[in-house]
């Protein structure tokens, strides 16, 4: 048994949702700066000047699509991973747990990819080129559906699948190991600090590793209409636009590192806080040794 608690408990789903809600509310402005850098390759101060020029009223423009997408995504990510892992370890007890973890994490990542229409709209709402074309998220969704069809919502799907499945596998393997081996905390503050640092370190490292995939994803999804370009083709286009400079490809990675450090620290600490206080459970009870 890899989780402590009822197999039918909604704990992982509820705590995943709650952690995402707290996180996205605090980190949305930082994410918007990073998005501008990914899309245009501009420096941090240039991205900040863009947002300043657009005014405070536009700072949270496009907030609701990522709020809906992230809360739903975290609900699936944590909930489906642990439910799938419980199922696999019960049904196939002789299979190495690490293999079951890889399958469960990939499955959760693939399910998260079903939410890509929200991510698609988020890209359009944050791109300054569409500030005067789309009034709001609902208007953008209606325009895409009416003029380009449902398939337009799934532009950039290959990049999202690669990012979701790959990062989920690495995140949960490392997280479950870390949470199982952390020394027992003596105080609530020590527990929260451990949870924050564990999530923050993993999030920062993995987001940096997959940063080029996100750059390509943003490029793919910033286009409306026309041919659907593949992942490798779009990567070549981005490289050409940035003069084949690795430094320019990773432009914005420092703020991405900072955002991810803060974001995933909040997610992990909030998730564990809710798990302990609402369900009297903890990921620290996970044991992946056989």
C-alpha cells in the first residue's frame, strides 16, 4: 500500500485543487511577465514596461482560463496519479513500484492534456497582439470555435503532452522519494518549510529542464488559423528567429526559475497542509521501497 487512507477518499483531488487555487492567485502576474519573454524574446524590464503601458486593469486579463485550467490540472495531476498508483500496486504487486509510478504519472499527465483548450485561450489572452481582437476569454473561445473549428483549441498538443508526461514522471518519482525520506519535523513551521523547499526545488529544476518545450508550445499556440506545425518544425522556426542562440532560447528562464520555485513551493506546502488538516493524512507516509 503506497498511500495512507481510504482508497475512495477524494483527498488528493481536493488538496490538488486547493493548492492550485492558492498558487495561481499569487503567481499570475509573474507568469505574465515570463510569458511575454517566451513569446517575444524580450528582456525582463521590457516585458514589465509592456505590462505597465497596458495598465493595471489589464494585469489580470486572462486570469480565469489559467485559474480554471490550473485548478483542474492539479486536481487531475495529484488525484489521478495517486489513485492510479494505488490501483496498479494492488493489481500488480510484483511489478516494481517505480514502473507503476512512471505509468501512473504519465497517465495523469495525458489526462491533464485534455485541458489544453484553457491553456490555448490563456496564450491568446496574454499575447498583446490580440488585446484588441478578443474582448475576453469567452469571446476568444467563441471566435476560435466559429471560424476555425474545435481542432484550433488543440494547437500545440504535442508539446503539451511531452511536457506534462515527462515532467510528471520526474516530479512524482523525486517527490515521493523526498517526502518518504525527509526527517520527521518537530514543529508545524519545520514541516511547512520542508514541504515548501521540497516542492520549490523540484519545480524550479524541472521547469528549467522543460523550458524550451514551453517556449515552443507558446509559439505554436500564439498562431490562429492556418497550418498546424509540428513540434520540431516550430523549434527550428524559434531557433532561426533567435539566431540559433541557446541564450536567447532560454531568455526568461531566470524569472521562470523564480516563479516555479515560488509556485511549486506554494503548491507542495499547501497540498500537504490541506492533506494534514482536512484529511489527517500525509505524503510522508508514502514508502516506495519493496
